[in-house]
């Protein structure tokens, strides 16, 4: 994952995230980790479960309401929380940059920082400006 050593607690968090994502019975295996002051609040995977808050229309006109991993944990977020998004494949990692729908919810939630894995399993970081609304 990262080049520097992870402590055992972090290792367990990422292991749990991978387990959830790989076993989600979806085509894509994504996990999101919501943290508050560094502590894990919630780990969620993308799921076929739906939630009315996250109903959205795609460019082709079809509607989706199954939850992406980010949506799955944003339900429990508070302003100032941080989010890590990881996408796993059977062999390794894949790009986990949040989609436009998730980004809207991330901004609205007051999340201040998003990290996501790229196809090499390296972290990319985004700092979110707080909404003034
Ligand atoms: Zn998304």
C-alpha cells in the first residue's frame, strides 16, 4: 500500500476494508473509510442496497440508487471528517477516485480531506474547501 510501514491497527483497518469490498458481490470492489480525528467511524463497501438520499440519474437517462462505498459511510459523517476510498481487485488495487455523484455528497457533508488509491495502490489526496452555505 504505502511505502512506509503501517502500524498494526491501520493494517487491520485496511484488511477489513478489503474483506468488505472483495466480498460485496458487485462488479467493482470499493471500500470507504470514514474517520473523525483519525479514528475510524465507519467502513463501508459499495453495495446493491439502495438509499433514497443517493438516487441519481446517469447521462444515459437511467436512474441509480445503489450505494457507492462513499455513500455508504457518508450517512454517518460529520463536518470535518476525512474519507479514504480504496478500490480492490483480486490481484491488487485500482483507481478509486470518487465519481461526480459522490463528490457532491462529499462536499455537502463537510468532509475536509479525501484520499483515494490509484491503480498502483498509491494514495492521492484531495483537500475539499468547506462549503459556506
Ligand atoms: Zn460514486
